C-alpha cells in the first residue's frame, strides 16, 4: 500500500438537479382520488382530509396529500366551545400557515402581484405528503384540473413566466394561475383573475399550495362555506370533489445532488512496486522474483482516502484490477454523492 497527498486541483464540486415522479403510483399524473371514512370520522378529520391514490386497504393505500380549509374569522367549521366565538379548526389552520409562511402573526396573505392583488380572509390548503417528494416540488410540473359548477379550471404555477424568484418570508413562492406547465401562455390577464389576484400561491420548498376561494368561485363555481360555527369538513369535501371531478393532478419532485469529484492520479513513476511481503525474502530482504526488479508490475484494485490523522474516510473499489508499470499512467475519478 502506497500513499500520496492530493493537490487542490484534484478536487471538483458539482451540483445536479434530479427530477422524479411524486405520486406513489409511479406516474406523473394522479387521476384517481380516494378518502378514508375512518380518517374523516377521527379527530384529525375536523382539521384536514387525507387523499389516497387507491381505495384498497392498507398498506397499498397511502396518503398523497391533505386538504385543509383556513379562515381568519374561524368560519366554515364548528367552534371548539360555543361560549368562545370564532375559535375553530379553520382558525387554527389559518394561524398555523400564517406562522409557517408569513412568519408574522400580524400579517395577512396576499394573492396576486402588482395592482391586481387580493387579501382574502380564507383559503384552501393542499399539503403534499412529505414522504412523496424529495427536496422540493418541481416548478413548472404542476398541472391541476378542477371541476366546478361553472366549468373546469386548469391551474399551474407561473415559474416559467417570471425572471426573478420571489419570496414570502424565507419561502420561495410562485403564483397559481390559469395555464399549463408553468406558463399562462397567451391567456388573458396572464392567467390571473381580474380583481381577485391569482388562483393561489405555490411554495415548492414547503410542498404547499394555497388556493384562493374568491378566484375559484368566480371562474369555477367552487364555493367555500363561510357560515359561523358550521359543520367541520364541509369545505374540505368541496375542494376534494373539485379535484376528484377534474381527475388530473400532475406534479413532480426534484432534488439537488451535490457531488465531490476526486481525481486520483498515478503517474508513470508511481505505484509500480508492491509492498506485499511475499515478494521479499524474509532473511535477506531481497526481491524474490528478479523480473520485478527492473520491470515491475502491480494491479490497482482499491483507492483509500485518508485524513491527516491517517484515518480511513472513504474507499473506492475499481470494477476490475488496473495494471500499472513504468510505461503506464492512471487517472481514476472518484465520485462522492451527498
């Protein structure tokens, strides 16, 4: 075994963006949607509705995303206590996402850009199950069809229509607009809704989509119930019916893979002799095989990377032994992914 210190130019760091399907069906588009009566009837059913890719029993049926309804006034769901007006699951959901996204309990959500903005007191939430995506949602892959009483809506993010990324708090955000594959194309108002802002907000790094009830009601006839102290889960079911009726929810996942490339060089004068004790006479210390004195040959099979304390940090195995002598040089590229 021989040692050689790496030089600074032997290291290279590279980043690659990898995309993959998000849904557990393995397909980019989810076309069937199911709910669980057990989950709806449970304590969590007052707050959100889990959507599955199949109606079969576990373990084949796994959550794909959750639907929730948020209301600043606590409307659209029943009060925790009738003596405490406004305190309800919808208010809790609103406060949860205000803290998560706006990072300020005194701020309100705004849909749209420029002069065409709306600050509603309520919204729907599509929260993609965390186990479904890797690092974030893939911008431009979102294509959601909603079926309402006034017709179908085709929604996407506006990632391909903007040149500068925008943020709300510390979270990257895109507007949810009418269109497909991340662009409104030639649609009127660039896919926005006049006087109602956008159809919602898309937060790819949070795996979260907020939908604007005013815009959905104006063009899709998808109406949120805002009656005080009403039945829990009604609004969640309303949005589920719209998604189920559209039968098309396309979305992909992405992650950035950072790789360290380490170039290991064996020059013609290096690593030609072995330290295997069977090549040396134990009594005289001479090379036993004379042909290895002037014309030695070795085979490189493994590369070990050590720190300055002589501790082994990583091992790279070659697919086949690499012959080495004074007439040959070797360059082995070692790739470390993390």
